C-alpha cells in the first residue's frame, strides 16, 4: 500500500506511476481492439456522468483518465463548437488512439495531453466542468487526484465521476482474479491496492469526494452490462485486456496457465444464456459533485 509522507514514499509513488504508465501503454492495443464491445456496455454510464457534470454548450471541460477518449468525445459533441475539451491521461499510446478517434469523428474542439492525475499541469480554476470515468480507484492517492480536479475547476463547477463496485458486484472483472487465485495460486491484491475494484464499497466514492473538498455530492448505482458472444470470447477478451493478470500467469508453468483459462471459460459458461451469449451485469457508482 502506498501511503505515508517521507522521501521513500515519494519514490514509491513515482515508481508506482512509472509502472502504471508502462502497464497502460501495453493495454492500449487491447483496449482499441475491444473498444466497440466496451462502449456498447458503457454508453448509459457515460450519459449519466455527462449529466452529473452538468455539461452545457460552450463549456471548457477536463476529461481525466480519458483513455481512448471517453467520455471526452461525448462531451466534445455536447459542448459544441464554442466549447473545448482537454482529455488527460498518463499513457501516450492511449492518447494516440484517442486522437485518431477524435479525427475520425471530425471533432476539432478536443485536444489530448499526457498528464498524471495526481499532478495536473493545468492552471487553477480553468475549467467549467470535469468528467472522470473509471479513474479514481487507479490512482495511488485517489483523494489527491480529486483535489487536483477541484483545483482546476472554477468554484461551483461540477464533476461527473465513476468507479466500479466491489468484486462480488463486478463479475466481468472479478471472475478472472477468483479463478486465477483458486487454480493458479495467484493471490489477489490486498484491499486498498490501486486497481479497478478498489473503491467499490457503498459510500467510498462520496467520502473521497468530500475529503477532496467537493460539496453537494450525489451518488447512484448504475448497471453496466458487458456482453460477449460466448464464454470463449469473454476469455479471449480477458487474456487480451487484463495485462497484469496475463503477466502474472506468464510466470507460471504452461499447465497452470492453460488450467486457469480453461476453468475461467467453464465458469463463464455456467453464467451464459442457452444461446451461449454471456451477458454480465456489473455495478458502477456514478457521482456528481460541486467544486
Ligand atoms: C480504465 S481506463 C479508463 C479510460 C476511460 N476514461 C474510459 O472510461 O474508457 C483508465 C485510464 O486511466 C489512465 N491512468 C491510470 N493511472 C493514471 C494516472 N495516475 N494519471 C493519469 N491517468 C492514469 C490509464 O492510462 C487509462 O487510460
């Protein structure tokens, strides 16, 4: 767990971010490959985030941890030609794909910048609103990054933000970790470790927002359904997109690796419909808050 204040802690934080940057750079290709499937499930959540952020035409908006440009591109459409969006992310390859997607969509009011969420190189009070989809739980210090977002927002401006729920509520992510632990002996990260399922308990996001100085915090649960044509396709997706798990498994003997993926397919198959289609319902928390 990264906490504390001293010099070694600062070095740990820097090392953690370097690792994050490398991991996400590797993941970028996989995210691009699975993008359409992902966005199919995530569209409803993005709508809620945009509404929670109070986006209106003409606004200047920050989209932090923009990844391949979401929900930044949606926001760019909403703010129109008089508005501007800055999509910020740690991983350059993610931003390159985001730029490609913006160009394909002929959106010229969005630009992208390489930045760390805990240290935004942006002027104070420069934005009318911010969006932050699936980012806070990945930060080594979520409250510090939310404080940074508040710093660059004008007083009274709104943030729309989301995190995943707990492992039990997010089978699409958690199932692979459970099987890897049971079959491959790969321990799941201890609670508090930065990662997708780290801020999923009810109330956690609200507390972090309040600790960062936001007010008027309102949070709701939103269902995100991830659909796959089959259990095999879900495994293919997981092998491709779960960089950390794949790297851990790569250090295991071939038999263990094969065993984990086979068992994951079997378990996912149990959840599939009679047609073979797999529709995994997952909980997200979506909050709106005022700077
Ligand atoms: C789960 S993806 C979400 C991307 C996008 N917002 C979406 O919802 O599709 C997380 C993104 O956060 C970025 N990220 C992770 N840690 C970061 C940090 N400390 N500062 C800035 N970006 C970070 C990653 O590079 C990745 O693109």
